[in-house]
C-alpha cells in the first residue's frame, strides 16, 4: 500500500549496529527524528494557516548476510518505497519526498528545534519491528500520519515474513497453488467463520455477497502455525471507521478450499491439510 509522505529534507543517521555472527539472524536499527516548519504560499495555501510537520522513523533491519538480496529489496521498498538505492539513500529519499500538496501549493521548508505541544502540526511516523522463531522472521512495518486540517489521520500495517533457512521472503504463491481459489476462500471465511464476524459486519455493500474478495497483498503467518492472516488496508473492503481488516484463515480449514503447496505443508506441519 502506498503511504502518504511529507515534504522534508532530513539527513538520516545510521546507528551503530550490534555485531553479528555469520549464520545468526539479528537486526539493527536505522532511525532519525527532526521537526520542520512548512509555510504555504499565501494565495494558495489549503487551510489558511501555517503549520508544523514532524517526521520520525525507527526500523529493524536484518543482518544482510542472512537474507537474500531480493528479500532485502522487498523489505526496503516496504519501508521507503525504494528498492534500488542503498538503504541510507532510500531513507534520505523517503524523507525528502514531496509533501501531499506540494504539486498544487508552493511551500517553504525550514528546520525548527522543537514543536510546541500547543501548536498545530502534521506528522508522520514509521516504525519497523521484527519477531522471530526458529524458522521465520516476520517484519511488521507500521505507519501513522496526519495532515493538519484533514478530517482524520491515516495508518497502515504491512508484514514481510522471511524464511530463515533460505533467506527468502514468503509470498502467498509460496503457500497456495491457486490465488483465484484463495480469493474465493477469503470470501467464504469472512461470511462463514465466527472469528471474522466483525469484518463481515463492516463490509462495503459490494462485498457482502461477493464470491471472491480482492487478492490481498499483505499477510502474516500466525506464530503457532495454525493459520494465515490476510490484511486489507483502510478503505479497501470496509469504511475507514472499521480500520484495517485482518481475516483469519485457519490452515486446516483453508486446505479444504485451496490446495497447499509442498512448502506450506512442511511449514505448517503434519495434519495441516487433507491428503
């Protein structure tokens, strides 16, 4: 999901990471915090007021010797929407991307030491964490943003799961043999499984009796290996007030609707599917 970015020019600092052994999966942190004032052209400013913009990020980044380059590029894109630059360059570029209204409205940017708690301001925060077990490392990327004058803020959650043995990112196509059948199974899971009742009650009308749901781009594997959780972002299948939707697909139930791949059967273990 493409995230809103703010109009900033900020030098990111790569903090010293911990030392890693060659085969050990571990993470280091890249972070930075600065505050900027943005002043819009008086003739075209969107809300008639000056306001402050605040940005911050703190991300977990793996020991690069343990992860394949393609998975690193994918993780970097989820963080900074840039998979081709170096990590430092991608962070710099992300912080310097256009403010939401920059194409329409001229703005002047200058750094300020702090933002008074009583002042009005826009903000964006990006945070990445990592949880792992013996087989998988799962990165959770969360963002929260608010543009001063907007009706509400925006937020997102995205996951990337990496197989620690191979160093590759896991995708839905690695787990199921047919994504069309998966979309049908998601529709049935929302309508038939009690665990997904809240999502069912919130659905936009167009999805209430749908035979298929949109193919999700975002999913995670539950830590007990009991199922897959697919996620839909704000406005994707429900109104904003219902938030991000997590649809639970118990793995044994899912295997009745969609054939699992050999890799999925190994990952979820005996009894996960009907032979």
